[in-house]
C-alpha cells in the first residue's frame, strides 16, 4: 500500500511523516525504514526506525532512487514500513514526471507487503492522477 503526504513547502509534511514512523514502531512486527536526503531529522526518529540519508550514497535521479530503494528492501525480508521524505528533491524532477517511480513503488509495495509513505511537495491540485489514486 502507498500513502501520500502532500502540501506546499513548509506545511509540516516531514513532521507528519516522522510522527507516522514513530507511532508505527509500537505495532510493527518488521523493519521500519526512513529515507531522506538530509541528516536534519535523524534524532527525531525512534531508534527502531532505520534512518538512511541518500546523500551519503550519491543517489541522484529517479532511476538511482528506484534502484536504491529496491536494494534497501532486498537487504531484509521482514520490512514492513518505508517512509520516503523529499522524493521530488531526491529525484530532481517534478512529481508530474514521476509516473515510472510511483509505478515501481506500487509494485514493490504489493509484492513485498509493504506500507510505503511518500512526502510530495505539491498542493492537491498539482498532484497528477497517478499520485491522487493513493490519497
């Protein structure tokens, strides 16, 4: 399952995502992964949440991010939640051009039984149809 947290820059999407990750710790039976492009929020997460700063791995672009996420998920077979903050920044392209990325996320979530939460910097009106189906 994919969940979308959306809103303009500065509307608290990251805080909502951190809160969702921290509240998922209590009920999670598998691993929780938080992927972003900064260390800024590292200490806001519970220690059970695996924090990954993609800037340490030179991940740039949609294809690299897709491969990185697949690699992280392949590392453990008991992953349950994945949180991706700043997907537009990491991919380096507008959300309207990221249909392939969301298609890949949907397939990964479905085949691995994951709940993937993605923060998207855009208003509801700016979200393309391939994203709004996850609202």
